[in-house]
C-alpha cells in the first residue's frame, strides 16, 4: 500500500510542471491580445475599426538602424 501511494505521489509531482502548460500558453496569448487591443483603443478612430474587424494586427521585426522590416525574421521566435 505504501508503495502504491508513493508511486501515485511521484507521478503527480512529476507531471505537475507539464499539465498546466497549455493553460499557461492560452493565458499568455489572451494577455497579449488584451495588451494589443488596449494599445489600439488609444489610437484615434481605431476602436471602431477594431470592433468592426477592419484592423488586422501583424507582428513584424524591424531593423532599428535602417527602419526597414526584416522579412526573414519570425517575430514569434523572439
């Protein structure tokens, strides 16, 4: 009986960092979306476009020295 309790306990402890990962990712994406929406709401006339779906938010990487977009860089990897 003690061995069974120890095995169940060790399985629960070992899986605890892995199980909440999808929830953490979903929460992080929701927080990111909320921050972007808040920024867009501060722009003039942008809130009505956000509500109507006329705004598309696209992440891009910019070379700070030249000001040009870097097409080969993936913003999600940064």
